[in-house]
């Protein structure tokens, strides 16, 4: 989700560009910037390689917007919102998407192109190319046969990266990947002491980090006296069988350091015993649900598989919607782990949900594990939010990796 100098100039929150934002930009005379480029009509102005160069240049810098349909005043300031005919605008959308696929390597994560209809110019639309700050930089463009070049936007100009620039860019790419893994583990390490433990208790914990963090300057202050709007949105998106909704009965937050904390404890004293959710202002996430286990005759905690699956599903949904609502972008990396103070065996739900879980319900071939390993996966944030099937695939991958540690092959939930 974009948050650029255009958004800051017109006082808009993170999100897609609107006709109102463009009209206000013209009124204010917003100038081009490193993350903003105005175009009047690109149809005949450049060849395909030049367009691809512009897209890769933004991705190799801080990301940004290219808006077609805005006349400038000669000093790179927006002067008139004219748009392009709708038919041409739709052609440009398809053309720009195809160009990034054909000429930019690697593909830019979360790259978007869309039209913005202009009420003041019937039959005309602006065309917005939205390029996120990319964790896969540096991106190259296919420039000539068997030749590649690496552009980067510096100020309002585009330059080519030299050898030392490329070395630094590739170093940043690999460092960002390592930093994301370290961030996930750090969130888990912060979360774990906040989960109260009793003999036989098992927690299901998930942490998440977006590759493009949300802009902290847009975060709303935490208000413990009112329901949190992001958590309310998450609440409405969870299914009726949600374990999170069953365990957390309110959406009022507790103030935390650059985060909102949700717990059943009132007052909160630093530990939770049923549910613990942390929505970070940068779009990252840490949360855990108590799976309500008991112990069998061997002293193993029994984790109901049904609760494990519901918990991971709910926590992944919460992580994705929090990141999206705050304006994060790119890829969401996810870490899931079973937390207990002793050996855990997987148990299935047999009969009614309220039936007592005991040793007779332990799954055949379920192998008790002292400390289940963490599992990780990642997916484009846009897909996780917009496509329920894609989110289900990610949840399934995490769950299979968790249950296979108990030598259990199949999941219970569809």
C-alpha cells in the first residue's frame, strides 16, 4: 500500500491514489520528487525500454508513483489534471504490466497499475503506476540483446548503477532477508515471556513481518477507552468458528511501545493466560492463543489438533489484515511455533468439541515432541488480503509443517 510524497503533500492516508488526491495536488502545485513522477501522456513519448527503466529505477530507490494524465508547469509541478481517454488508459494499464513481466528482472513484488476515473473530465482517467520499495533490488532492465542495465532514481533523475553500487545493492538484498528472519525471531522472543504457563498448557504463536514496513507517521494513537478500528476490522473478517473470537471478547487495546496489545487480563500486568495479540504500528505482528490442552498419563501435554488449526488460521488472518490496514506492502513473512514448558503430543477432536481430551484421544502415531521446531513461509501481502484461497494455502503450509513434526499427515479443517 503506497505512502509517498503525494500522500504527505495532500494529507492522505496510505492507499491507492484517488481523483480527489490528484485534484488537490494540482491545486497545491505539488512538485515531482524521488518517489513521484508526473506524465502528461506517455503513449508516444517513450519506447517500451524507457518505461521499464522508469519502473525499475523507482524499485531500486525508495519506490513511488508515476502518474500519467497530469500537465506540468515547466518546473515539474502539477498544473492541470487532464487525464487520457479511458480506452487508451486501459491499454496503458495492460501494456505497463506486460512490460514489467517481460523486461524487468527480478519481477517487482507488489507492482500495481490502475486507472483513476476523473469526474471533472468525463471519459478520461489518470493512469497510476505504483512501485513499492523493493526488497528484491537491484532490478535490471533488458536494454539490448544480451545486455542488461540497472537504473536508479536519484532526486527527479534516473542514473545507471556502477559496479560498486551493484555490490552494495546486492549486499542490501541479502542483508534484508537476514534481517527479516532476525526480526521474526526477535518478535517471538519478545512474545514468549508474555504467555503465562501452567503444566499441560500449550500456546500456538505466530509472528509476521512485512518486507515494506508501514509508515509510522500515519499511525493513530492507541486509545484504551475505545474499540480499536483495525482489530474491529479483523474481528469482522474472522469466521464464526474463530478461536480468537472465542478467547478474546473485546477489541479495546492496551498501550504498548509502538504497538496495541489485546489481552483478556484487566488490568494487564505483563502476561496473558488465554490470548495475547500485538499489532505493531509498522505492520509487524506477534500473537498467541492458548490451545486449552491437558496432560495424558505419560505427562505429555495434549494439543487438540482442531485448536491448532483454528489458531494458526486466525493468527495468520490477523497478521495479514493488520499489515494491510496500516499501509505495509511487499511480502509478508510468517513464523509459527508451538510453545510449551514440556513434551507435547497431538490429539484429535473425537465427538463433540466439549468432550474431555485425555490419553484415549491421542492420535495414532502421534510422536510427543519436547520442543516443536518453528516453521516459516512467505507470500505477497496483497494476495493474503484479497485472496482467501491464497491465505488458506499459506495456512495449510504452516500447519502441515507443524503437524508433520508429530508424524501426523492429515489436517482436520478443510
